[in-house]
C-alpha cells in the first residue's frame, strides 16, 4: 500500500479526489513542520504494517537562481535538514565531531524515485529533479534563500520532507517526495503566492504517479 502524506488538508484534497476508490492507497495528514511530521508518520507506521512506500507531496518555495518558476513540479533526489546546526548571524554551520553525530542528509534516488520520473515523463508532466531542503523556519528574505541555495545546491525548501525521509529510513521503507512550487523564496510577499493552484497540481501529479506504479505492479503478474 502507498501512504500519501501531506502537511495540510488543502494539499491532500485534490489527491483524495483523484484517487477516490483506489484500494492500494492511504492518506496521512502530517501537520506542519518536522516534529509533527515525524511523529505522525512514526505513529502510523507503527500501527499499519502493510505500507510498502511513503510519498510526500504538496507545495514548496523555490530558490530564485534555480530557474524554477511558480507552479513548476519538483521531485527530490535528496533531502537535507538545512537549519540543524550552529546558527550565526549570517550562516548555519553543521554540528561536527564524533560527540555530535547528526543524520541530516538523505539520498532519495531509490527505485521509487526512478519509477516516478518515468511515469511523469509518460504523462507529459514536466518536472525538475534536485535536492530539497527542510527548514524549521520558512525563509522570509531572498538573502536567506540565496544563502541556503548556494550552501546546499538545493532547488527548493519545505518543512517536512527530511523528517519523513528519516522515519522511512528507520523503518526500511522507500520514500518519494514530489512538490509543486507555490512561491519563490524572496523577500516575503504572500500576494504573489499560488497555494491553491500548486496544491491542485501536486495532487494531480501524485495521483498519476500512484496509478502508474499500481499499473506497473499489476503487469508483473
């Protein structure tokens, strides 16, 4: 069974509608931020052993110099807990040394990732692959966004992905993350955001991916 995880009901809504009646899909509202996301997914996986893969979807803020635009689709090939470390006025340094081992980077180029890329291509849904950043505080200035992009060579940021990836790593379950750009990471300007359209686009894309994965499984028998 595929477990589809999103932070808000707005992000879940279009996927629920598109996959109504599907037998191999369950949905989980994680809540916003890495703590609630990790708690919600850990609790669910501890109680439901039939989950074969977790797919996180929703919206993201894209960094200005990536060439991405609002409503572009993004698929994560890796995730990083970007603001876990030592915070200075102009930078964040990673904790280092044997006394402070930190698991903050996650490689997501698994079989599920490769299959999702193929399905999106067959469905003529354009997308960009790259590293996503998970932050506790959404970037409110272009300067901070530029810093995070340049430091991690990432394409966008969110608030749950790396936490969910860590939980899946612990449970030995494949994890996929797909997000649609709702806004650019610039000096904060919510008037320019397109949350509803991005949520709808992400839900549509993840539904296509799930149906494609289900079809591929059936063709093996």
